[in-house]
């Protein structure tokens, strides 16, 4: 089996067993192809590389960021674990390789005042503006990934108990509270805007467009970044609101395990970055307001 077929087989397994999204699978493919190319230039192969050769391949680009190297190593680890499980290798060349150290990259977030300004940006006197306001309120109230947001169907929203059921990474379902404010905007949207946008057509999607179809990831990104620029904010995306959701919860004392469940993180170490965000906020407040700051 050549390298391309080998990577295809590995990705098929990830899709079947773990239910990873197309975007995640594409990222694995890019990283493994990059690593395979380096190994081939060194006279080795992806499936047959030993630990020392793999270490050199991972560190062969001096200008490569630590985060990129860490991502390559992560993809390699999962790939070699798959070979071990299938009996195609007797060892794991990643076993003693450590991820490169780099400065912790804190997620970009928004202050609560900035979030309030963004939520208030749409013109709610129009059907599109009312839809956008409801969509942004749901995103901030739940911390959903943008793919989860645009994938919401009417049946996934419980208007009586005020929660949404979403299917995240690995096809894992979770329930997330909607909150009274977001619930109110969703009800307004369903009553006053969605019927006008559909104009007699039918759709199971919660958030619809003028084309009478479901909202897309690209359209949601375009809308949020457009409203953000309008109020003087830059580099704002749906993921920024997800980060704001988590950061503001931690800032107000939410337990990290609860935040992990709400975000749908498989590992709490992924969620722990928000404790660093909260600490940075406290440092900045101290620096700004304390006479010895």
C-alpha cells in the first residue's frame, strides 16, 4: 500500500470509529502528507519511520512555529497508534517524543461590553436583523461551535424547558441551557421573522436564509465579522463568541468541569486554557487600577 492509500485508510477509520468532521479529517490529511513528504526526502516512509528519523522530520523546519510542530506530532501519534492497533507496527516511534514548548496561546475573546454591542448591532425591525440577533444570542448563550449552530433543527430546540440538544465532535450529543434572554429572541424570530424568510417554503433548519435554506458556516462567519466591523471590532468570528461564552463563565466563577460539559470538550485540559484567560484578566485589572500596579 502506498503512502496516499495508507493515509486514506487511516482517515476512513477515524471517520467510521470517531465520527470526525470533514474539516478535522482534512487537517489530519494535510499534516500527515506534510510529514510523509519530509520523511520521503530523508529516504524513509511515513509507515516505516523510526523514532530518530521521525524526530528529525518533525524538527526539520527551523522557522516552523511550535504550535505547528505540536499539531504534526499529534497527528503522527494518532496515526501510529492506529498502526499498532491494526498490528501493522510493533512499536510507536512517537512514544518518547515530547511536544515542543512555546508561549501559551490564549484564545481571543471579547469583553462583556463588546459582546453586548455586537448583540445589539442587527436591526431587529427587519426579518434578517431579527434572525441575526436571535442567532448571535444563541451562540453567546450556549457556546456552540458554528457548525453546531447552523446545524440546529427545530426539533433540537426545546422552547418549554429552554435548552438545545446538539451533536458535536465524535457524534456526541449534549444538552446546553438556552437561557431566558436567548429564548425570548428565538421565540420572536420564530414568530415574526422565520415565516417571512421562508415565504411559504418548508425547512427543518432553525436558522434560514432568504434563499429558504439553512444558514451555512460561511454565512454565519460573514455576518458576525461584518457586524463586528460595523461597531469598530476586528478579527471577530463565531469562534470568538464561543470563547467569550467560556471566558465570561469562568470569570463569574463557573466550575471548570461544567464549562467542559457545556463546550463539549472531551478532555478538561482543553478547557483549562480559560483559567489562564481569567488570570490574565485579573492581572490586567490589577495593573490598571492598583496604585502599585
